[in-house]
């Protein structure tokens, strides 16, 4: 990668985006495993941040329109952090700003991430009226002892209240998050969590293994030899298989390594990432991929507020503020885009087709990726189907060793 803003020949360089991500960097409390840009906040800071985010949204929309790099939005995703801590009024205000600044497709997927503690205090009917039609709820586990061990601020009862309130308000596109490989977690715990979730009209499930990140409380505990009772790798694989078996029984489609949904309920926003399509973003630490360039905003809240709060610019002057907060800017050249076609695309259970590669890049894959694909097939990690557009997809074994597959193309 280079660090200029002049995109090399990459099909994404001239591709208009239809996806917008908004980052809300606040939460009820910081979980012990979290290394995202998030922290507890105060009401005054919330107000200043919303004003700043509105300015960046407007600036980005103007710039994208001037560059002809935007079309009606098909997905808007409020992530974090915990967006639900802002409350209904601020969330509605932000979504109204999006609708005023961008053209939004009538069938757009509008997602709100939430923590059950703050979410069950929201007016679910007001959220629906504001335009939110998909909510992703962070459950993680259905055992209060495990939630406490993760530093989660909510209880299982909070999830119950949140899911019931959202369903009663008519927000029926609900997603839940589940974690495996937690300290003290057993296979029975995973089974009981799935039993619990089966009592709700969940349309989508994201399921992740715990990753210990440096600089987090769990990371420090691991370094000091104080993180005990982590399940062995074989038990964790059994947990993963337990989730897959249950999803099959629920008639969910396992469409990405860590995601499954009922037919028609896959996360359209996240599919943008895995397909290598462009996406706009605004907010502290928010990452975008526009014009063949990846940018990431600063993680310094004071700096971000100083840039955007109380700004009264309009027109061209405002559009120049579109990437004012970006402190990382990397051009994705053609070779990098071609590698990403494989390592991102192979995360999807549908796999990648060499015919799609040819269509996207106007050329056949080089010798290096073809050798990697053949080697991974020989190792039993990929399955090849020549009759289906020269399709390569993960095998069941490949699901367990996905990182080895993806690393072959990074």
C-alpha cells in the first residue's frame, strides 16, 4: 500500500458507495476483552459528539456527491461502542441528518447496535418511527456469571426485556451476538444459550470466539498468567460445531464464517465489506473505503470535537472537511484489491468464483493466488467446483482453520 490519496488502477476507485457506517464511541462500561475505540461518556459529551458527527455526515455527503461517488444508500449502520447509550432523541436526530444529507433507498437496511442495559430503556416504538428497522443486540452468553466475568454491564433479564420491547414495537429484524471460548464457559453453557435464544424471533446470529487483545484487561491478565479456565481448543471447536448444528435445525443459512441468518436476513451492510465494495463512514475512529482509498479517523475525542463541533461552514468549504479527522490514508492498489478478493470473499460460505474475478478485474488471476488455491484444496481446506464458475469455498475443515486460508492471500 501507499500513503497517498491518488488511487492506483483498482475497480473500486470509480465505484459509488451505497453504504454508510456511523461510529458511536460510548458505552455503558468497557468490557474486559474490548479494544474498540469506546469509553463511558457524559451527557454533555454526547451532545457535542452528536453535533460533530452531524457536521462530518454533511461534509462527507457533499464531497461524495461532488466526486460522483455516492448513490442512494442501501445500508446505514450505527456501530460502536454502544450507540443505544445516546438515547432515542439523539439517535433520531442523527438518522434525520443522514436522510437530509443523502438520498436513501426506501428499502434501506438501517441497523442499530445496542447493549441490553441501555437498550431496554429506549422507546422502541420511537426507534421504529425514526427509521431503524434492524437491531443487533449484544447478548454474548445467557449466564449472568459469564457476563459478569466479561465485564458486561447487562444481565440476561435485560436482554429479555429488550428483545420483547423491540418485537412488540414492530422491529422484527433482530440480530444477536454470541461468544464462545469464554473463561469458565462449558459446552453446556453454549447449549443453554442457544436454547434461550430459541425463545425469541431472532433472524440473525453472529458468533465469535473470544480473542485476547493486548492492552485490554484480559490481555494484561493473560500476560500475568491470571486468566484461567479458558476452554481447550478442542472444546472450543465443539462449541462452534454446536452452534452450527443448532443453526441448521433453525433453518438458518450459515453465510459467513461467524454469521448466519434466516433466508433474506443476512447483514447487507457487512456483505459490503466482504464483497470489497466501497463504504462511507463518519465518527471517531471510523474507517471508510472510498475512491479506492482506505481512511481511518483519529481516536482522540478532543481532537475530533475541536474539528467538527460548532462548525457553520456550507457548500464547498464544508465539503473540504469531509476527511479532516482522518489520520490514516492508504491507497488500495490493484494487486491489493486482487488479494482482498480472495481473503475477504472466502469468508463467505458461498466462496469466490474465478469468473467473478475475471469480470471485476478484467484479467485472470495470476500464478500466485492460483497456486495458493490449489494448495489449500490439496490440504482439504477448500473445495473446488469447476462447473460453478470455477468456485472455491471453505470446506468444513476450512471453517476450523479459516485463518490459515485467509493468511495465504494477505
